[in-house]
C-alpha cells in the first residue's frame, strides 16, 4: 500500500474515532435506536481503535519520509552516513 493511502486511511479513521470518543455522537445515535446498553463497553473499543489509526498514520508518514530520502539519494540511517 502506498504511503499516501496509509496516511489518508489512518487520518480518516483517527478523525472518525476521535469524534466518537470525545463527543456524544454515539450516545445520541445508539440511544435513538435503542442500543444504549452497548455504551458500557464502547470506550474499550474506541481507544484501541484510535491508537491503531494513529499508528497507521505514523507508519505512513515514516514510510513516505523514508521513500523520499531514497529518491533523493540521502542516507536514511546513521550506518549509511558513517557516523554510527
């Protein structure tokens, strides 16, 4: 998967999960359809999902940075620079 797709997917997922975590969107929606009993465990799902999507975004950014360094011919780690 390309770094730009990873960044887009991770960023989109992070925003959606953050909105559900920090605003009462799910409380209102689940209460409206009669599923408010599910709200007791929702944080156990949303916080790990937020961490996962933030990790995907960070990996995509790291991968894009690494690929940009390879394209310009710049060393990407200390071993290649001779300083490590």
